[in-house]
C-alpha cells in the first residue's frame, strides 16, 4: 500500500496518520506538500489528515480545498483511486466537492475532544472490510465543526445507496440522540462518495492503533485498506 | 472600486452561532429580538472601473471561494 499524506499549513495530525499507515502497510507514506501539482507515481491511496488547515479561516477546509494539489487528488479520485479524509480532511473533501454536504458548527457549540463509539454500517467496502457489519468501535474525536448536514434529497440518497459507513452510537451500538455528539444529520460520522472510493469521517481512527494509545479499534480501517490494496495488486 | 460581498446562511439551515447570539442578546435585556442569523461581509477593493466586469469578478469570487453554495447565499454590490 503506497500512501500519500497531504500536508497543508495548519495541519497537525499528519504524523499520527503516517504512523498508522506505516504500521498497517509496512511502507513509509509519502508526505505531499499542498503546492505540489501531482501525486507520487504509484500512489494507491491519498490521505487528507486532520488539523486546522489555514487556521480554519473563512470556513473549515475551504482554503485547503482549493490548493494546487487538490486538482491532482480530484483526477486521482475520478480514476477510482482511494481517498481518505479524517476530521479536517473530511471538511476539505466536502469543500472540494469530492463528497456531498457540509460540516457545520457542533450543535452544542463546544469543541468536542473525547472517545466516541461508532457503528460500522457495512463491511463490504475498502474502508470497512477490517470490521464486521454492525460492529461497534471506540475512537477519539476532536472537532468544533463536525455536524454533518446535507439537504433531504442528498441524505435520502446517502441512506438509500448505503453510503453512510460510520455512525455515532452508544457503547451498545444504539444510534440515539445522546450519542450523536455534534448533532449530525442521521448521526453520520463517515460517508463515501457515489463511486465508493472516497471516504470522509470526523473521528480519528489513526489515534487508536497501538496498545500504548489504550485502544486499537482504529486498526481495522487501515488493516482493511492494506488488505484491499494487496488483493487488488 | 469598492465592493462588498455579503454571505448569509440559506433559510432552513440550522445556525447554532446565531442562536447563541440571539440568546445572549435576550439575556442582555435587548428587547424585541425575534431571531438572529449570522453571516459574513467581505469588503473588496477592485482594480478597473467597468461595473459589469466588477460584478462578474465578484460573482466568480463568491462562487469559487467566498460562499459554500450548499448552505450559503451571497449578494454582490459595487459600492463606488
């Protein structure tokens, strides 16, 4: 698995992400600066990490979404390449038009930084094959703007096409109001695009991949990606 | 030329910041506030003096960057 991690000014989770990718694949990810106009040849997956690109100025992810490297990411995605965006990365992918909808201010207006439970909605995708459908995983979140919103038509399509891959839930796997930490529509924590090759999610699976982190529930996502790409190769 | 782009949330989009401001105004005793929606104002200095061209430039700026048209509306004005 040859991965490329995008680096924008103000991003701060790129090293956590690189570590998780290295752990899962055994390969050193390429760190790609935002001003680049192409991706390293042979890239299997592009990862847009979390942080606060451009200080969240204008709207979260808005300026990063228009960086030169994003044109290369757009054509990579159009060709079926896998793209993963986490936290600010999810916001950037929405702003770039690679995913529908928008991440609004958390309904409670507070920055939320703690572990949450996610229900994995299906296991037959490159982004979830390391898990079982219905499995509950525990991963951290750290965001002020993670409240996913889209118009009714878009939400209906996302649900109808099974494109919600991760949903906030209780420890028992119940999707309810108290577990919907930021007020997201349909408790959405992560969605894929129509073609199923671009995932955006607010929680940080890369921060739960080693025992020293207290939990390894995030490993499945990266292990699943590595397995998917090995099989494809 | 001086110009202004005003970006506002579309109606029906939940605005938690506006709601918080509305609550704060009420607790300050500012009477008669029914609701508050928060938006953004961009004051832009344009080179050139062609009104139609200026409006096209502002529209392009709003569409490409200043507004997220999924959730926001915008209005462009050439002020002078």
